[in-house]
């Protein structure tokens, strides 16, 4: 299979005033904003307070990836793990995914809770959270 390259343009960024954010959305009460570039604001239609959304973002401050980093030691575990079984921000493609709770939306700004991204983090996409439900057969 031929190697392909992709490039992404952020649709917005995260903004908050917290000096430290939790390492994972599941333990975060950090509140802030996801500011979407005005040209994409219409895409926020139908997102409502109380919704959970999936935010895809770029680990823009991670150190460069090297093959030695395929093994990571998560600080909460203290044991080595393959990077794909961790939430390490140092990855072959510096992509992150978090679930956040929508508090409010005003124009092109999503006010959100459970942020685990740094202030200024580029947002690449937003998707709805759809809980798993087994299909009837």
C-alpha cells in the first residue's frame, strides 16, 4: 500500500485560564471555551447545552515522535505500555480525542466542561457522541 500524507487545517482552538489541566477528560472538571473560526460557525447548529461532543485535536506542544517512543510509561501506571494502549500525547500522529460536556453555545463559541487540552490547542473536528447500542438481529 502506498504511503499517503494528509494535512489538516484547524477549525478553531481551545481557550481557558487553568494553569494545569487533568491528563484525561474522564477526571476533569476544567471549564473553558472551544472557539470555532467564524467560517465554520453554522456547523454548530443543533449542538445544545447538555450534549456530549467528541473533540478531535492536535497535541501541538508534544515533543517530536521517534520510534523509541512506541513504548510509553503512563505516570498513573508506572509500567511500560505500547503507545497505542495509552493516551500519551507523544504519538506517530499527534492526534487527540476527548469527550466534553457542552454547557452553552453562543455564536461560534462552545462553553464546555471536562476539557483536558492546553490553552491554545488547535481543534481539528467535532463530532456527536453516540453511545454504543447493540443492533438487534
